[in-house]
C-alpha cells in the first residue's frame, strides 16, 4: 500500500497558496484492507474512505472508461493493480494531476507524469489527456480555474477540445445541480468575469446560460453606460462585486439583473424600457432550470425588479421611498435589503469612468429604512383596535405613519 497527496493540495502548495483540504490516493490496496485499518467507507460510486483520525478523504486509485453521455456515463475500475500514473491520467488539468509522497517536505517527492509543474510555471491551464472530452463538467471547471488563477491562460489545444465538446453536444448533457455548483464556485473566485469569457470562447455559455450569452453586442445608452455593450457592463459589475467581497447571492444578482436587455425589441435600442420586469421573468426560468437556492433567487429577483428605482431613489419623496422599501420587503428582511443595495452599488460602479464613484443611494435608503423601522406598529394597531378599526384600515394607518416618519427625516436632513 502506498499513499500519495494529490490534486489541489499539491498544486496550491507549489504555488505558495493556502492549503485548506488534502486529498489522498491509495495505490495497491483493497477496500477490505482499508476497513481493517479503521478507515470509514463513504464513496457511493467508487471506493473512498475517511481517515479514522483526521477524517480526510482517501480514495483507492482508479481508472474511468466512458460508457454514455454526461458526467455520470462512466465505468469505474478500482483495484490494487491500478497505478498512480493511471489514476492521475483521468484528471482534468495537468496542474491538478501532480502527486507527492505523504512525507513530502520540499522539492523532492513530487510525481509529475503530465508536466503539471511546467504548466504551473508557465501559467497554463492544459488538459491531461483526450479523456478530458468524456466529462462536460470539465468545461465549467476550466472556466472556474480561469476565474481563480487570473494570470493563467487556457492552452489553445484545450480550448479547441472544449469547442469540439460543445459542438458534439456534450454540454447539452450537463446536470443542473453540477452547473449551478460550478457557476456558484466561479462567481466567488477572484475575477468571475474570466469564467464567462472562457465559456463564451468555447460556445458553452450559449448552452448553459443563453440568457446571459445574448447580452453581448446589445447596445445601451452611452450617457448612462459609456461601455455601451451590455455584456461588457455585466462583466464589470461582476468584477466590482468580487472586489467588494460580495456574498454569492449578491454576485448572482449582479449576473442576472439585466437579463431583460437581451430581449429588448431592436427598434427600441439603445433604450431598454421595461427591462426590469423582463429580467425578473427570465431570472425565474434560470433559477428553476439550475435549481438555484431560494435565498439567492429571491435576492436576485428584488435586484432585477427594483435596481432602476433604487438608482433613482435620490429623486423620490417620502411616499415613494416607503413604497420602494415595502416592495423590497426591507422592513421584514433588513439584512437582505442591505445586500440588495450592495448589488445596486456594484451595478452603478460597474461602468467605464464610474468604478470609484460614490453611491449615496445606499446610505440614503439605509437611513430611510431606519426611519420606517422607528414607527411603533404595535402601538398604532392597539390604538386602532380600541377605536374598533381593523383589517386594511390598520395597514393604511401604519403606512401613513411610515411615510410621515420618512418625511420628517427628509426634512431634518435638508435642514442639517
């Protein structure tokens, strides 16, 4: 039995990056031997075990043979005869196909049959073997790694292989859960725009997110968007969200807030009247198709519907501000409202020449919400009940009190 550290742990250690998780491959062992040593079985499709003390994953060396479409269409073979090189050969990229001995302490102990160390040095994302073609998820993984390693380039032959996979329909068989999993990871990388540029370059974006893909080449009004192209703007918004360290739900909202611009009638361009509601409708389809978590889809929907009104909120009076706050469900979910405002700030600053511009709407709406929250609704409801007022009338009284509270705050702010 021989044990090797593999994959991302070796790669990141060679790059001098933090290593959070370790993956191990065991060569020359049987499942029974692992059980006898106290390892706990957890793998469903192939033999994977948890170390009895560290709880890190130890997988028996294996090979894979294509047997059908999609990432599940594989026959897995695991036996003591499978070599380390064979196991590494089934991996996606050369930089992930490097192994080291368990006692690795420096430059010695590296096993690198596919020149992954060279590609780390040259900053290249390159597939290991033509077996890359067998798993369409690898298209998404390459795009995600491009977003993480921002100074790496995709090898021309790897990009050509990815295009071939898309052209032969492999990307059509991606499972929604895996698409969302990889997209979510990519959105949280250092420069998420690179993921979408790679997906566009190989044609996969048109398959997995056609609503986003169609935004490139769609013009916008130059006085508001000096970058003009909606797709370019979208990528600027995403990267601004990354620089502001926004959470996943905010980044998804940034990605999807302008989907409706892709369906604007040609005779209306470059104006996009009503795109917010079209964006909300398209977003619903995306979320259902990819099975996006509820918290992400709900925040994205608010941003899609209301980002235009939030941008214009500096022009709104007390009554309109309260209606906006109520439509965003900000009173019940103030933390989510702050994330909605962060997404809108990313949208406003994701434009040429506005990258460092202030966004006073965020502070103004936050203060307006505080004024709304200062209204003692229970006191109003109790007073109404004592007078025999119930139902809708009580809601109207509370709403009126909130409008008055915001009006008072606006007056105080103007006088200051």
